[in-house]
């Protein structure tokens, strides 16, 4: 767990006051309160904001110069001056990839000396066309940790909008950069953070008819990649637990498809439901206490719920055909799922106990892989009609909108803030798959780099 502490005395100069610990036990997220505005600023700043609907066509120009250091020192992660450069690059990439910001090019960025971090050269930055300015610093501490400061300024109003400070182990320097980007993003957009998060997915390699599939995990930008399983058994549909300490997925251990839980700390795996065959499509409940999954018995497939610790499953659906792909609403009160009970694959919603089942998809083609937005307002899905496309609809089925238009896009998963989706994109012909993302405008698409082919991506919560 990242150890972050708030810098509480960063006003007017860089003399640091006491550090207040902000470490929260999992699964509760870290509560980092906003720091008061500097002394002498007796009114709230005007609302410099990004229009999240129109921002794609007119992204905000923003300056993110290299973060200076008060003294160049070596750390296990590199020298503090090099870390300042790399952190600025990560903040730049995060904000650019959101599609809502246009970072200034390196040639437009001037070097910032350490005392200037809290005293910006507003006249210079105003001349570059930047509307917002992100400045920060990196300092090595005597106990081996790093202090990272992050400041956001309104260039034209010449005021500070936000500040955050973090004390991290050198190995977690990238997370401090993502936290800084999240600070900027949330202050300027009014939306929730998502840069300091991870994606679990299935890494694929080998010929088309004999694919090796391994669980893999990475930061949302593709960094810090590592494999979790060795590929001896096929794995599918990994999903994070809400506390991010484990992953539930389906595996063909011994050629018997069943759901397992993988503990990230120990690397141990355990089968969830004993004594049955063909369990698949698992997903944790929002409180992490239950696992929703599908089970095939006697030619029929229904949705079931079981304790995350295992035990006897509770049946939730009982209709002819295949009911699968269940996903809880954020409050845990309802479930969206796919079913072919009416003759074609469509989306249905029911109460968490299985009552009040009703169809919500009525467009052309078939619908699958539904997943409820963490905001609770939308449901993402795969629409199959002349190809596979990612779309969203309101929770009642109205307002349907397709976000992608490639040949083989499927299996959406929401970013923690409910604005961005990751998904699998398959190439026509070869069938090779890659991990992509798209936002709710449908305009800002990007590929998330993986060492090998990738499928079944699932976005985890913001890290504590």
C-alpha cells in the first residue's frame, strides 16, 4: 500500500511544516483533504474548469514543466532531478491521454528553479497560451522516502487552485505522479480521479488454435507490468475485488472450467465453488462479500451468488436458456445481465435477490457483456450487429449510444470515475487482440500497450 502524507505548511515558500499521516487501512480509500488557500487569499478562486463534453474538441492548454529538486540526491529509483523530469512526463501523459488537455510542447517549457514552485512566473506562462500550470518538486528525505509536491495554478487569474503533497517510498514514485495528475484532473473537471489505478487482463501468445493465456496486471498506463500465472491453464474474465487484494476469474485447471480467487499478496489461488462443474463469468459484489457467477447444470445456465469465502451458491435466475454476464449496480441493489431467454441475446435487469426481472435492450442485433457504471447512471455493453461494438445506455435502457466502430470491440470495463472504458479489440482475420480505452464522447480512443496480445481487461478502483 502506498504511504502518502499530506504536506500541511506549503504557503508562500517551501518550508515544510508537520506531516500528518493519511494512511487508511484497506479497503477504505485514502482521505486526502484539500489544503487551505495561501495566507492573504481571502476568497475562493474563480472556476477555471474543463468542459468534459466539449473538452475533446477544445482541450485546455496546460503547462507542466520539469519538477525541480532542492538538492540533487541519489535514490534507489534514480536521482531526484531525473525523477522530477520523469514525474512531469507522467503527469503530462495522463492529462493528454484523457483527451481534455493539450500539454505544451517541451520547447515551450522553461526551466523552473526550486523557489519558483510556489511563486510562478505568471507573465511568462501567460505568453505561452497555457490556461493552467502544474508545478511541483521532488526531495529526498533522510529516512529514505521521497517528498513530492504538486501545485495547480490558474495562469490568467494568477492564483493557486490546488496543492497536494505526498511522502512515498522510492519504488512508488510513479504513483505520486499519477496522484498529482488526479489532483489536477479532478480540480479542473469536477470528475473523480482514475490515473492511480490498475488493470488486470489476460495476456495471450501462441498460434490461434493453441493460445497461451496468463493473468497479468499493470498500471492503467501500461507501466509496472507483471504476470500472475504461468499459462499452464487457460484463464478468462479476471475481475478485481473492491479492496484490490484479490482477483476472481475463470480457469481451466484440469480441463474443468471453474471460478477461482487469486490473492495478490501471496499468489495463492483457491476454487470458489466445490463439487460442481462449469462455473464461469464471476464478479465481486460492491461490498466484496459475495461473488456473482454463472453455472451450467442439466443444459441450463443461470446466475448464482455465493459468499466470497465459498460455500453453497444461491440461485438467482431460473429461465430456459443462458443467463450470464451479471454485474451489480454500485449500491448492490440491482444486477444487469445478458440472457437469450427471448430467442436472442439481450440485456436484462433484476433486483439483487433475483426478483423483478425485465428486459432493457431493444435495439437491432444482440447485446452482451453488460457492466454497470461506478456512477450508477449508465450500463456499458457489447453490441453484436455486423461486428462487435462498445456502447452505453441509461440504466433503464434508454439513451443508447455506440462509442466504437471497429470490427471486433467487446468486453467493456469502467474506469473508477465512470468516464472512460477499457475493452478488448480483435483484429479481423488474425484474431489478435489488444487492450484499448475510449471515453464517453467516443472520440478519445487509445491503445494501452501490453508486452503481448491482451484480452478481457478489467479496470480496478483508484488505489488507496
